[in-house]
């Protein structure tokens, strides 16, 4: 594979956080409300939005379900992680 087909984990987390923030803004949903509806802590949502942590697969599925978006709207799928 060529190097341009890879993204770093940091880039992956940055893209996820930006996508999550954009979707939350479009849906007019707060961190607290998202936490309540997904069963995640507000601290976990804050860590995702501040690019400190990636969600588990379970949390990702729950975020996708609550936000009514496919998982691919939250995570980058166009490259491999280096």
C-alpha cells in the first residue's frame, strides 16, 4: 500500500471527534443529553469531543443508534490506520 492510504491513530481520533461534534450540532443535542440517551458518562462524551479517547465498539454502535446515523458517518473509512 502507498503511504497516502494510511492515517495515524491521532488523525483517526481527530476525524471521529470532529464528525461527532458536527452531528451533535446538526441534531442540536448536548453532551449531557447524548450521555443520558446512550448510557455513556458525560465525561466519556467530553473525552471523545476533546480528542482524548476513542469509543469502544459498543459505545460507537450506541452513538450511531442514538444519533440516527450510520457508523461510517462517525469514523473515517477511507484509509487504513498506520
